[in-house]
């Protein structure tokens, strides 16, 4: 760019130099020449005056011309200076313009490079944006396809569930209808059976009432007979006891019972009549259900009686368990024995020994 500016500047300097040279040549050509003077003293006064006047006029004209010439030269010099200054100014202006053009060109080049870089970056950004947009669109498409597949799967699942639900409801409905029908039939059957059962129960109840009435009558009869028999046994036992008391008094201490003695009293030692305990044991054995396996075995049953002979308690003591159970059952069946002769004989350890 600098080499391109040197040519116009050199041309401008040469033109100004030529212009100054032309002014100088013109000034030398316009300079007047001195007139040649007469050299003799033989001239007259008139001629001398005329010559002097002429010289004066010539001199005056010369001075005037010189003055005008100087003014013209000064003017030309001023114009030349002004032209040189203008040329210098123009050269400076040209230089400034060229510099500005150069700077503008550099700025334009830089701006062009910057714009190119901007366009390049824009293109890169646009390409990146396009790629991102494409990637986003692909992802959105993929998500949409996935969502569509999921919705389709959900729809199929819902349809399947609805179908299964409908089938289940239909089955349950059919089952419920069958159940209701079966219940209805069962209800009818139950009603029929209830009617039949009610009739049967009424019949059975009537028969039961009849049987209970007969059993009650029989029980009353048996109770009367038992009471009569118990009274007879008690009377017999009392008679026997009285007769034994009378016979014992006559026989003395050497008299013996046909069975082993049964101890009476709390300690098991006979403090009263030993024959009363034997009579109680005989009554128990008469009421017992004796098995063949019981023979040869024994059991002691502890009995507590009221003053009138009512059984207060009966417990099994030592001995065979089966005989003990049978003995306790027999005591509870008897319920009341003849009144003990004394308070000492209200507690009896009766030895049960089936024969």
C-alpha cells in the first residue's frame, strides 16, 4: 500500500518544481536593458536637459517597472509558495487520504476477516444447532415411538384386563346364579326337610313324652319300691344289730364275726360297735356290680355319715382301684345307711372284699 502512494506524491512535487522554474524564467525575460549613453562633451544644454528628462522618465519607468516586477515576483513567489504549500497540503492530504484508504482497507480486510470468522462461527453454530435439533428430533421421535408402544401395551393390557374382568364377572355371575339356584333348591329342600323333620320331631317328641311319662311312672314306682326295700333293710339291719348286741352281751369277749372286722372312728381303731361297720360293708357289697376279676381282692372305702345315717362323703382308700370305684358308686347309690349307734361310728373305713 505504501509503494502505491509514492507515485502520486513524486508527480505532485515535480509539477510544483516546474511551476516555480517557469516563474523564475519569466522574471528574467521581463527584466529591462539599460540604454546606451553618448560619450562626447560637445552636446548642447538642450540636448542635455532632454536627455536627462528622458533618462529620468526612463529611470522612473524602470523603477516603476522594477517595482511592478518585484510586486509581480513577490506575487508570483507568494503564489508559488502558496502553490507549493497547496501542493504540500495536497500531498499531505493525498498522503492522509492514502493512509486513511490504507487504514480503511486494513479495517475492511480485518472486518472482512472478522465477518468471515463470524460467518464461519455462525455456520458452525448453525450446523451444531442443526445437529442438536436433529438429535433432539430423533430423541423426541424415539420417545414418541416408545410412548406410543407403551400406550399400545397399556391399551392391550387394559383390554386384556377388561376381558379377564368381564370373563371373571360372567363366571362369578354364573356361579352366583348357580349358587342362588342351588340355595333356592337347598332352601326348598331344607324347608321340605324341616317340615318332615318337624313332623318327625313332633312324633318323636310325642313318643318321648310318652316314654318319659312311662319312665317317670316307672321311676316313681321303683323309687317307692326302693324306699320300701331300704326301709325294710334298715329295719332288718336295726333288728340284726339289736340281736347282735343282745347276743354279744350274752357270749362275752370271745364272740367272733364271720368277716374281718371293719374299723370305725377317725383313727381306724374300733371305739364303737364293730358289727355296725360290717353291716355297712355287707350293704355296699350287695349293691356292687361284682366282676369275676374282683374276687380275692379288696379295697378300703372311707365313709362319713350324718347322725341319721345320710352319706356325707365316700372316698377310695387303699386297695384295688376297680373295687374302690365300684364300692364308692355303691355307697352313692345307697345314699343313706341306718343311723350310727354313736358319733364315733359316723366315720367308717369299710373293707370291701367281694366273695
